[in-house]
C-alpha cells in the first residue's frame, strides 16, 4: 500500500506487518522490570494520542509490541516523555531523508509532529529476522508524552551529567 506519512511517501504491507506482529512476543517494555518501562507498557496504547493509534493500526503495527521504549524525562504535571520504536514492512519511496535535515549531521534524527503529544520519524531498518518475513523493513520511532498510570513512585528527573557511582 502506497501512502503519505508526514514528509515521506512509503510503500508498506500492513497485512504482512500485522501477521508478523501476531506471531511475535510482547513488547520490550513489558519484558523490563523497571518502573518507567512498566508504566510505558501500562499506558500504551490507551494513552497514545488518537492520531498515533490510528497511524499504527493503518500500518499494521501492534501498539503493544514495541521493539524499544525508554523514559526520556519527566515533564510538568505528572507527564513523562518517552521514546519508542516499532517495525513495519516497507520502503521509503520519497520525502525527507530518513535521518536529519540536509544541513544536519547524519546522526541527528528529525521528528515530525503527528499530534500535540506525539512526534515520529521514519528510517530504514535491517530486517529483524524470524518470525518476520525477509524483505525491506522500516523503523517508526516516536516521542510521546504519557501519564504515570502504575502503582509505583513516579520516575524522577534523570541527571545526564552524573554517572552511576559518582557523587
């Protein structure tokens, strides 16, 4: 199926993507015991913006089976910025280069606003291997704001200037 996805034109196979998700295990966040991951697993997809839920469903992506998720930072008002990544079968046909602006370094991701609390970027990805079928694969990466929904203390701010064990 050819479709426009923000700045990209993609050719994707939602039916094959859906079948691949049906035979894969749970999402990465559900396998991690830390509170931020448990919160992501509990908050998604119910607390994803409707635009994000619709996009994932249209692409055949199971929103409960992310490849990766992590807390980026707490925000005001008991909200938390998370990053996440989902796979889908397809190729980028046209549009913005999969990483960065032309003036940016190749390692800079450019996320586009999908909804008030969700931004996404798209890039090619190596095929994940079985049970996924062989063929071209895309990585849909997101930044999403979610509430804290689990019965555990809320995650605190992350001090990126400190290493574990340093005071």
